[in-house]
C-alpha cells in the first residue's frame, strides 16, 4: 500500500497516573472527540487508531481500516501502554494491497478506489 504521509518513528503509548493517554504521535485527525485510549472498544480507542493511520494513509483509507487496526494492535496493549513498531504498522498495511495473501474487505477496496473483481489474491 502506498504510504501518503511519512511518520518514521515507532508509536509510543503511555497511560499517565490520571488515566489519560500520552503518545509521541502528533494529533492529526479525530473521529469523535480529541481523547485517546487503548485496550478497549471505546470511541477514544477509535480516535487513536484513526489518528495513527492518518499518519500513514489518507483519511478515507484510515477510516476504512481503523477497526482492524484496533483489533490487531490496540485491544491487547497492556494498561500501562507500549510501543508499536513503525515497521510492524507498515507490514500490517502491506496486507491490504492486491499483492497481499488475503483479499481485502470490500469497504477497504472501495476506499482505495479499486473494484473488487480487479483484485487477485496471491
């Protein structure tokens, strides 16, 4: 998948004593409010997922993939936080290209502007 924005650092997430989330990632876009969370299925977790992906993709594609990113990266983070390697994110994004091993979901193909019948799984 073509990365549109260059973010070269790993994503660092820390939960502060008051419970709020700190990250080294600049705040770019939000789906709901301007709060972040991880380890659950909240709107704040969706914000974090969407914001992370907006540093790599257009907002339309980030919106299409943010639920999968929550499932694969944010749901299982420990309460205190952790680091998501930049290369792990890029490798994960590569799964959603036509060259990937699995066919991308239809909504992702539509966000990418590719008709489903034109995509071949390898």
